[in-house]
C-alpha cells in the first residue's frame, strides 16, 4: 500500500536552487583547466563576512564562550542594536520587545504566515515575485492572490489593484526593493498601502531585505507608517551574511507572543554564533558602504553589457542586485535560454518561470552581486553567444 504524501509534497520547487544544483554538477564535471562556471543565478553577495564580524566571532571562540541557546526572539543586546539601527535609518522608534531575530528571512515568512493567518486565508502579492512567498504560503494552506504587474507600475502593486480584486484579501505582501526586478515603492505609496491595509483589516507584510542596497531613490520602512504591519529583514544581503542564516522581524505588539511561541517550538533559537556576528556587523559601516559602491559599478557594467549582447528590454533596478530581462528577439523561452547559457557559455542564470508562472517564459533574471571581474567575463560570454 502506498503511503500518503502530505500537502508539502505538492509545493513547487524553488527553481533557482535547482539551477544551483545543476551548475554545481556541471562545475564538478569540467576538466581542471576549463573556464569556471560564472554564478549569476542567485542573490549571494560576492563579498565576505565583514571584518569586524569575523573578529568578533574569532574572539568569542578563542575565549571559549559557551555558544548555547538564547531566547527564542534573540539576544537582548542584538535586539537593542536592531532597534537603534531602525531609528538611525528611518527615524522610527521601535521597542526591542517588538523585534524578533529569525533563521534568515525565510523562517520569518513562515512565522509571519502562521501567526497572522488561518488555513484558507488569502494573501495578495504582485507578480513577478520571490518564489518562496507563494510556495511557503501554499505549503501552509494559504491562498495566494496574484496581481500581474508590469513596467507601468514598476512591477509593484497599487491601492487601485487591491480595490479591483474580486475579494478583499486577508493579507498583502510587498517588497521594496523587489526580487527579481529591483524596483522600489516610493515612500508615499508604501504609506498609502499601509493606511489602506490597516483601515480594511488587511495584514501588511513588508519584505525589506534589500534595504541598504539602493541607488538613488528614497527608502522607507512600512514600520514608519503602520503599527499593524509585519516587517521582515535580513543580514544576508547588505551585511553579506547569507550562510549565517539570520534575519529579523518587526512585529505588531499582538503578534510578538504568538511568534515567540512558534519560534520556541520550531527553532528554539537562532544560532548564538550567528547573533554574535550580526551584532558586530553594525560596526562595519565603512566596509559595507564600500560593498554598496561596488554594486553601483556592477549595475552599470551589467546594464551596458546586456544591451551590447542584444538584451535591450529591462527596467534598470532601483535596488537589490538583479536585472529582470525581457528575452524578446533572443530566445522564445527563458528556461531553454538559461539551459543554453549554462551549457554553452558557462553562465548560471534563473528563468523567469521562478518568479511568474504565467509570464515568466519571456524573462530571465541575472544577478550582479558577483565580483566585478566575473561580471565582465559574463558579459563577454553573453556577447559571444549565438541566439
């Protein structure tokens, strides 16, 4: 008799992780003297853990500090630093008691969904979107309401789109800067969405993990405009700490204890050593800003290079480190194009299907968070390809 497979068995794959696996396998199969695979598929900074954080970790280990459990919501000293960081960046006062330290942003989304919604509830979001938004929601029994967006709204949702939905959603998820497009919501639009959600009983979740990596446009946090919003952030991107798996949430007061209880049972606590590194990373401002300056250069190189390779239709990203690029005239399908780029040019990229199941065949995402010399080499390879 066949055994049952639960609801999680039907959750779609996170395609970029499959691309990572395929690129890893291809790299291993190459002869030692072959050009290496250029990794443009994932948003992993090419910069290391900041020097001050490395020293803090080394000192803690050298001293023999016990790296044990912490409180489920994180060490008090880290939550206080996060509170100060939020005030420094946005001028918004958030008590440390409303901040939860999480296993990266990924765990934060699971905690947010479970604390704020019931199975069958609906969560609205714009397409294209970061795939786990939908996949995690689906695994937890929620119903995503997808709002197709185009370049005319910078691939971002509006209050008008919410009002046009056939039913009022239970939640709205926004991202600014967004993955995969790098587009941003103006502060006044975030404020309007926050006010609309609060007035209509819609729980707002704001993904702000690319804050710090923006290129000229004003940045705002939903926490500034709404005490009922859930704000999710991470040390992975601006702070170059992807593998340390640590993020944070700003929570409405009524959700602090539910999230704490969930975190106690799911995770016990975020690794102590990651919290030590994260706390020290706040003292590495100069190094982190130098990294951001490199991304500005990389963005310019990638924009010029994509155009030179014939990929001329894209919206220059306001933040993050991706180009979501129209493949018109270059290929008929993004999955086939990405396969060719990996097999023939040795460039790992991500097909648009990961971010928009309906329209993703017309786009692919390429990241520019690798080292500058790797980006330049990728452009040369793109230009040599025959499409």
